[in-house]
């Protein structure tokens, strides 16, 4: 009796060798120790320039790979996932970034070995993604102090919590509040805000939960509008991020929506998607794209 040949599933791991705070020198050995090599054939691709991860991911998608694994933080995940949206190729995540917000949301946190072993379960689920004026995001986007810090941080070659925290302190001094007009689900409101957070996932990074109730497959954004107040009061909100009650603060207006347009009446300078800062347009529309990405996850 002839046994049929088992066809292994092809996987491409994509990483920026210079990103994050941990060395990737033993990445191949770590994968070989934790991945079921009877089920999977893998290769490692290293990025060489900005957006190269998207090209490498699209190539694997077009070749019919089972999965592309983003080895890095939220920026690498964003680049890899943007090419997989709407395809049969699944996204996997190995947390090698500095903040690792999306990995914290998924529960793998910084556990590289566990993240690789999850692939062995062959378990995927469909999740929502977002678009900000057409710019893809998977985790968190928004305007305000966080976006300003994100924009300024990417100009700094140093990575990690300390540089990020120092930049936050610098930018909070003399921070100019945003005058915003916010339109969603036939509801229009205007006011002065420090941040407008549009969340698909729940965590910025370092386990700081800005949208603790966010669900990846509910077809809705969690919107967190942080009202204008004295700057020092925002730092008092940090414990709420850690105990996952940020959305319940009296300073926060929280709701869910499928689509939201935010117009800046005073020229808000920056916005961010998945922690990468950009110069903002006067009007930004955020739209949810339901069930648009296949994600490798733990079996429940």
C-alpha cells in the first residue's frame, strides 16, 4: 500500500534585522527548536529598505504560501499584513519589537517560543482591519499627543520604552490641544481634545491598554476621545491603562462605530497608524473592513 506524500505548508518569516530591542542572530535556531518541521517548510527573508516587508509578503501571497510571519513589532506587522488583506495567506506574529502592542492584545506578549509554537496548531481566524484615508492599519490609529510622539520617535534611532517615555514628556510640555469635528453614525460633535484614538486592537504597547474593550472581529472600532484638561492629569491616567479601565475615565468619551470622520479645524499636525506617525490631512476618515485578514491564533 502506497502512502500519499505529505505536502508541507510553506511559511515565510519576514524581519527587519535592525528593528526592535532584541537580537535576531539566533532566529533560525529558535524557529527550528519550536516549529513542527514535519508540517512546515520555512524560510527567513530580511528587509533591506522601507516597505520591503510588504513586497516580500505580497510575493509569498502570490506564490500561495500558507502563512507569512511578521517577526518584529507593530510596524513590521503593519507592513506584512497590508499585503495579506483579503487573501488566503495567513498572518502570523513573532514579537521582536519594542512595544509589541498587537502581540500583547493576542496574549503572546513577548514570548517568542510560544508565538512560534502557536503556528503548529494550524488554527486561523478572520479579523477586521482598518483604513485611515485608505492607509491600512491592524491595531490602533489616531490623532493627538500619541501621534505627535510617534512621529517624533521615528526620527530617533533609539528604540524602547525609555526613549518613548522621554519623548512623551517633551511633547506634553506646551502641547497644543486639537479642535476637532467628529462625525460618526449620524452623530456630530465638536470640542477640544488631547487624543482621538481609533482602535481595532486594544493595546498601544508595553501592556498599556488604551481601548480595553476592543474586539478584533466585531466589525466595529472602539473610539476613545480624551478631553482637554491640565496636562498633569493625563499622567494620572497611566494606571488606568495598566488596569484596563482607561475607557471608563471621566476624561474619556468612549463609543463604538463602523466609520468615523475627524476634521481638524486648527491644522492638527500629525496622525498615526500602528504607531507610525505621519503628517495629518485636515480630514481623516477611518473605516472598518470586517473579516478581511486571516490571522494565526491560539486554539480556544
